[in-house]
C-alpha cells in the first residue's frame, strides 16, 4: 500500500467559552467510507479513497474541532478489491492496512488541530514537549586536609 494523496474536505472549529478548571481533551478518529478512487497509475494497480473523520472535544463545554477528509491509497488490484469487499461487508479496513492509514491521518490532522486550536485560543489538543531545566546537584564540600 502506498499513500498517494491526502486532503481535507471540512475544517470546523468552535470555542464556546473560557477555560475554567481542569480541561479534559478527547480525540477520536474514524473511517467513514471507502470508495474506488479511479486512478490510472499502472497496470494491476487500483486506487482507493478512504474518507475519515477526526474530532477533538474540550470539556467542560469549552469547544470542539472537526476535520474530515480523504486519504488516497494505491494498492494492487486484487488487494483493493478485497478491501472494498471487506468494507461493504463489515464497514472496516483490513488489520494490515488500518495502522498505516490512521497514522497518516493522525500525523496530518494533529498538526492542523494544533494550529486551529491556537487560532481559536483553545488548549493544545495533543501533549507538547516541555523543557525541564534542572539545577545541577551541589556536591557536599570535602573537609580540608590538615597539614602536618
């Protein structure tokens, strides 16, 4: 599987009020649909368009972010047909494909979510690295040696 495309179809952010007390942040990502992408990128290859939904909820009633979009993947034709059959039957992607697709979605949406949250004055929806400067430990002074 090769990811050949990514795009947002919806970006929605809403701030409902100021942050008070402890803010709980809940992120969720889901695959909503899989369709034939009608790509002509080589013989024996087939494209799939995977529609996703990524949501962040800030509680208590602080705001929310919603991102929808598509990931386009290129697969060999036989595998792509198996993916489509699995989707039509069970509404899920095969286990071997799911991590790659979701990780790509999370990479792209988390960055956009950080920017959108910043612009709306919401807390960062993902933990950011922090620098912790520590003072060097003071070693106990050694007693002075007496001269004879």
